């Protein structure tokens, strides 16, 4: 018997992604390593068919893949996210169809050879979307979940985490292994799980700090002006010991790519 998602993923938190400030800072999140997309294309095989990218945000996955497949439907319930996505590279690609609405109920156009999801899978109604994914996938198609737009093993991790706990507006948050949670609840039959090789990435201190405000727990609207200023100032101070002469941080990135079959 399936149960409700953890409280930290309820809709009152998910709805924050409709805020303009989150959409406009989302592109400041570190990218997925290029190897991520090579894994996705290898899972598609020679068909290079059609992809459904759910909870697409501004199309981080969809825009990176659209030149290499026959078509992508990118779905998000946030008009602001899609507005921003259309303004970015490949945002108006002829093979990319943006769809505004909740993936639980919005009209879609199957069949799909792959369904992709980033961290947005946390926020969906699992009892609804997994049966829907199963129905819309081709026989050989996979649901693929991608995670990994944060530094790995950074020397400032502990101090940064302490500040996040101090300022976070999601007081129900607890760390879970999402994939194991989905398997345990009977939503996912796990087939493959791979981490990309760590790569080095550099980003300005200002952009790195601002990227935190693309996350629902650090939404500017919910933190308030005073707390935003406090968080930005304290994190910038922590990171000041690690920037180069041009004000850039350099850190390692890796992504976890997990694929399997959605279950009803």
C-alpha cells in the first residue's frame, strides 16, 4: 500500500517554483556534467526517438538534448519557468514543445521513448504520475532520474550546510535517498544507477550565492528581504577564503543518473 509523500514535498512547498524570482535565478545553478547527456542518449539507443521531460523548469535537460533526438515535450506547472526557458539557448527549437501544466493531468502526446526528470520528481504526486509514465512509455522506454547540480566534496560544505539550516524556510526537510524511497514504495523498478566522472567547474561568487534562491527552501519571497541579505552576506563571507583573484569559485560536479521502469 502506497502512502503520502514526505511532508517536505507537499504542494505548499512545490508551488513556490511558480515564483518569478526562482525562475530567474534557476539558470545560475551549476550544470550537469556533459557525461550526463551521453548516458541519456546511450539509453535511447539508435532510435533517438521522443522524450518527455517532466518538471522541466527552464529546460535544462530538454534544451541540451533537443538537437540529438526527434522531439521533446517539456512540461512544467510554472509559467515563469517556461517563460525563462524560451529565452535561453534552444528555447525556441522547432523540435521542442513547451507544455504548461501539472504533469499529473495536463494533455500529453505519447508514445515516448524516454521520460526524464530532475529533482522535480520530488514534487509530483507519485501515485498518479508513475502509472501515467508507464502508460506513455514505449515497451523499451525508461524513466530516467537525474540528480546533481551541487558541488561535490567542497571544503566549505559544512559551513554552507549550517547556513542553509539556519535560513531555510522548509522546516519539514529531512535527507532521504529518493531512489530508494521510490523503490521501497513500489513506484520504480530499478535497472541502472550510475554516477558521472567528477569534473571541475568555475562560477563567480555572486552567481553561486544567488543560485540558492532558485531552491524552494531559499525562495526570496518566503525568506524576506532581511533574511536574504543575511544569508547572502554570511555565505559570501564563508566563501571568500576560496575564491580566486577574479572572484571565482572552482569546485567538482558529478551527476547521478538512475533509470528503470515505472510501476503502477
